[in-house]
C-alpha cells in the first residue's frame, strides 16, 4: 500500500506524453505509481488541478491556492522540489 494517493489530477509528464487524468501514488517520499484507483493510507482529491513533471521525478501542483501543500507534508515536499 502507498503512503499517499493524489487522485484525479491532470498529469503532464514533462516528457511529451499525452496529458491524462490519473492518480499519482507516493511511497517513502517518492513517486511510486501513476494509474487509476491506487490504494494508499491517505488520499488527496486533486480534481481540477494539474501535476506537471519536468522530465525528472519531481511534480509541481498547480491550482487555486495550491491546496495540496496544507493537506499532506509529502505533497508539500513534492511541490517545493519542483518549484
């Protein structure tokens, strides 16, 4: 089981792949999987937000107020590393 699942975000991988709505799972502070219905201890509803990769395993969260930061420390860490 993953530590965190960021659910329903628009994923842009930063490598030229087609944008898609999916879940992003985090385990031990690292991106572990991108897919659908990924089980996790904690989840964040990211519908209406975009997660943008920059061609490396870091993700930036974009959306009104970047609400992900206050929801989970791991999401905050991902946002700060990508900024």
